[in-house]
């Protein structure tokens, strides 16, 4: 499976963390969720962590779904 890429994040002075994907806003984290995210991103692969937190990651079924009759429009 390809590794996620194109994610970045910015930590702001008010404690907010904004995650973007290819320069488009993906999500905003505040309070304890932002702190938990920063801890996790510091200890793991940042791209994978951001993909998981935004819900924007491959699940392995994209090719199968593309071939489904319902999606053949």
C-alpha cells in the first residue's frame, strides 16, 4: 500500500492544530485532542498519523469499488 503524503500541520498560539492535505484544510483540532495529536505525531510517522486523524487514508478497497456496477456511470 502506498504511503500517505501531502499532509502538513500548523500549531497555533491558541493551542489549535490545523491539518491540511495538499494545501486544502482537512481538519482542525482543539484542546485535549490537539495535545494528543501532537504527542502522537512526535512519536510516529507524521504522514500516517495525519492521514489517520483526518480519516483520509486508503482502506484497500478502492479498486474493487471502482469496478462495482453501481459505480460504472
